[in-house]
């Protein structure tokens, strides 16, 4: 019985962490969109390329965080069903 409670606690912790990572990933994607929009307001080519590179890197990080959190949440839900 204690093992089941311990496993349930671990699963709930995993779900909470995945929700936190999803929110953080969404924030990083939003911040990346702000950086990408700032390309149009930058005057120099170097500034535009810097903003483009930074924006794309942030978008990639945000999407990876969201996808990994969804995967972790789904595996926890599957374990709860068994």
C-alpha cells in the first residue's frame, strides 16, 4: 500500500513539473515572438540578424519544453490508468 502511495506521489509530482514546464515553454515562445517582431524595428542588418537568431533559438527551446512536458504528462496519465 505504501509503494502505491509513493508511486502516486511521484506521478503527481511529475504532472506538476510538466505543467510548470509547459507554462515556462509558453512564456519562452511568447518572449521569442516579441524578439522576432523587434526585427522590423531594428535599423541595422547586424541587429536584424541577431534578433532573428535569438528569436529562432528561443522558439526552438520553447517548443521543445512544451513537447517534453506533454510527453511526460501523457506517460504519467498512462501509468495512472494501469
